[in-house]
C-alpha cells in the first residue's frame, strides 16, 4: 500500500478502496496489512475509513502518540477533507448539513429531526461531465457514514454506494466514489498537511474531475 508520509511518531497511508479497515471473515484488513508492510509488532488506529472509501489515514506508532491524536480528533483540531462524486444534482451547490443521526435498517443511518448531538457537514460542489457532480466535503464531526448520509439528504447519494444510492445502479460502478483527500494538523508544535488525489475510479480520473482537483489543490482555503 502507498505510504504518503512516515516519521518516528506516525505513518500516513493511502488506503485502497474496497478494503475493510479491520479484518473480517478471515480476510486481513487495512491495519493488519499496514503492520505487516512496515514489519512492526503493532500500529495504533486513531480514526477509520469505511470499506468503500479510499485515501489518507493515520496510524500511530506508539500508544502515547495515539492518545495525542485521539485528543486532537476529540477537540476538532484535525482538519479532514473528502472528495465524493454523485450522479444526481444536489438541492444546493454548497452549504451545510446539520442534524442528529440515528440507526436505520440493514446497517444504514439516517438524519433525524432532533438537534441534540448533530452531525455537521460542510461542502462545495462543481459540475464534471454530463450527469456528474463532484463534491469537496469537510466533516466537522465524525459520525459513522456521516458524509454518505449528508449527501443523500441533499439528493446526491454517492456513486457506487450500494447502501445509500440505487443499489442496482451502484453495482455497475467501478468503485464507491468517496475518497479521503486531505489532512491537516499540528503535532508536538510541528504543522503537517497532506493532499492525496484518488488514483483509481474512471469518474475521478476524467479530465473534467482532474481540472476541478487542480482548483481544489489547497482545500482548506475554500472553507475559510
């Protein structure tokens, strides 16, 4: 697996899509594969990505560093940005989705009418080819399936997402079109920022999508 950055405290991988984070049904997951690749006894997970999601993910090398990252995530001191692509036009081109989330059926989630512990998602979007819309998404909270539910709520379920888009249509896609695109944080007084475009997915790699990614090369500047 591609290593984006490594030092004595942590390593950042570009996780492949369609790979479970943890091992399931006898199949090695991302953390196990990463540990074997680095020839170490243990790596510590501090956040996770869904199976369908590719992109940047941090693994700590010690429990102390893992605790530092955990506190940063809790205090919202780590900026995360995602790319998503939909085959449906959104109700609004940019803005926020703020609502509580609750469990729905068959392992999915839904937005609720209450506002007690909201999932907060901010986004921009741009047209790609005919019938395609690409999104730059900044989650301000870290709820399970948050981005997938948020985009569905504005009428733009993610292409290839068999849980939240039309299942028959989704199964025809070459991947689920959600990618962890950028990370930014400060650790031990040192600032870090990483941007990693997706390396697979025909729709992500189209000329139109790639042109948009050039405009979004510094995603934090779009969310000031």
